[in-house]
């Protein structure tokens, strides 16, 4: 019992420290608004072009593909500087002295996930308003898909951002490294979202949901295992 209480106390302290890192990044983002503005501008431009150029005969499958592609590239435009800014400002040593690598990655992941969910909500509302063939028949399944997809993209973007922060060609490498890793996730997300245009129940898409959950668990676990070596390199 004592060991369990100690572990719970340690986890609680690490969660609090991770939340402090999230708050630090959020305050920094509100001062510069680099990531937020990049995502918003990309979303506005993309949605405008898509709504003007897409014909009414477009299939629901293509609409779902456009939906997740916009989410992916919006993430690429806004989440690439998660660790790059720490390198540029010279604050890496301060973070290393005040928090463990697990805490740092947790805080950064929380920030990226929060930022991505905000942009994804805007994208979803825009698609619902401007593209009539973006049909969702089961909101619960869509919500699960939305959350699991956001977690997968955010976790992948966070670890890739940590990797490219140690390189010189940061801008081009981020998308190049992220796309092969996120591609299997995007394929499942498109397929699952396309199925939601029909009146389906959750037991009919269990396999797809299990794949999404497995992807998120694998990526997050691998990221925590690798981040310590990347961060202290």
C-alpha cells in the first residue's frame, strides 16, 4: 500500500509539472501566436479554396479524405516548432535542470494536443457549414474518431518536432518524417469517417477503433522510450 501511495504521489507531481510546461507554452504562444496564426490562416485559405473549387458531385469518400488531409497539413503548419523554439531561445538547459524528460514530453504533448483539437474543431465546423456532403450519422463514433485521430497526429508531431530540433534543415524534415508515420492513421481515419455517412453502429467499426487505439498507444509508448535519448543528446 505504501509503494502504491508513493507511486501515485510521484505521478501526481509529474502531472502537475507537465501542466506547468503546458501553461508556459500556452503563454508563450499567446505572445507570439506563431502556431495558432499559421493554423488559422492555413485553414481559412484551404477551406475557401475547397468550397469554391469542389463541385456538388464530389463523393463522400473524397470529402472525408479532404477533411483529414486538411487536418494533417494544418498540424504540420502549426506544430513543427514545439521544441525548435526551445533551441532558438536557449531554454533547453533550464528545462533539463527543472524537469525530467517524461514530464517535458508530457507537457509538450498536452500543448500540441490542445492546439490541434482547437484547429480540428474549426475545420470540422467549416466542413459541416460549407460542404453539404460531409455527413455524420453517428456523433458518438465520430467523436471517438476525432479524439483518437487528434491524439495520434499530436503524439507523432511532438516526437518528430523533438527530432528535427537537433537538425539544421528543420522546416522540410518535419513533414517528410511525419507523413510516412501518420499515413496508416490517416487511411484508417478516412475509411472510418466515410463509413459514418451511413447509419452504422459502434460494433460495426470495432476493428477500425482498435487500430486507432493501438496506433496511439504504440506511438506514445515509443515516444516516451525514445525521447530521453533525443532530449539529452
